[in-house]
């Protein structure tokens, strides 16, 4: 989960992504895999099928919005950058009949993604690779679409991730990303990396056209419901306890963030 009031326990307990490193997140994903209770809380609050083992804060309806915005052609190639356990990208690829490459820096997350994909997508239609937001390790111009769910803020700065996404997209390819931006860029309750997110400014600077950035208050309301349900749960394992800690931090200054959905096209 990546609620960005404090950046969440998956990434936000570190002052930067590098401060904890892949080993920290490998353990976090391992705890999550052993916690059906944690997955059940997230699935109920966000309206998600628990078998896809989602690890972020996007609702089922929001995923439909992402799928539509990508405009993927049948048998095209979708990249899911910072894919984590892969559930969102796997579901989009399943709905659109596309091939999928997921990229993340946690080997444990990618192993879980491979397992989920094996039960959801045809053999050979998905692969998962080690990489980062700013260095995917993939060839230029290969993708019909790129999705990045709740993670672009972890690039330092976010503009570098957007530039990498532009490099990977073929002409006419579509980008869909979800994240948070500060309601007030001067609000010191918001982490510096979130104050650095300015998609209306940075997407054109990265070379994108047809840029649209929309507030999604209904997504934000679903997050609040998630944190409230998590805090009412029994902290019976590390993953539930971690979810509760994230919820407490997020609710302390919940009004400091806006939930945003951005789309753009590679010219």
C-alpha cells in the first residue's frame, strides 16, 4: 500500500526508496503473502477480488478507468512499472487481451506476480523483470501502453520517471498513472517527494501531449474507508499491523493530499 500522507509503510518508513532498499520491501511482500487477513481487509474496502492480491489503494472501479484510458490494442504490449505483486497490470492485460511486462525492484514481489499471472493469463503472455522507475532495463519505443499505480513519487525526481515512460512508449502510446499530490504545495505535513509531484507541469516537460490530470475524491474516500476498517481489525500478523500503522499516519493529516489520475499520449 502506498498512501502518501506519510508515503505508507511499503516505502514511507524510509526517507527515500534507496534508504530501505529492495531487502526491506522483499520482507514486506513476504509478510503480505503470508497474510490472508490483510488481503481480505483491502479487498473488502476497495471492492477488489482477493485472489489477485492487490498491494495498493486503487479501487475496482478505478482500475476500469485506467483500463479504458490506456486504449490498448488487442495483442499490444502493456508495461506495468513499479508493479509490485502485479495484480493491477495482470487484470488490465486480462481484460484487453494484451501482453504484459511488469517491472519492480523487489524480487519477492515479482515472484508473487508470476504466480498470480500463471492463474490469470495465458502461458507466455506475461513476464516480470527487475528494474526501477527511472531505469526499467527495457528497449525504447516498445510499449503500446504504460501504467504506474501509486508509485511515480518514488522517483527522484518524479520527472525522471516520466521521461523514462516517454522513452518506452511507441508513438501514439498511452500513459495512465495514479498518485497523490499535495492539496497545498507549501504544507509541511506532506513529504518532500509528494510536494515534488506536479503532473500538469512535468508530463509536458517529459515530452507528452494530450495531458489530462483529474482529481479523484471518490478514490480518496475509499482510502479513508480502508484505513478505518484496518484500524478496527485484530493486528494478528505483521502485514495487518503494518497496514494499521499506515492508516494511523494517513488519517492524521488526511486533508493534506489530493488523489489524482493522469493520462497522456506519446507523440
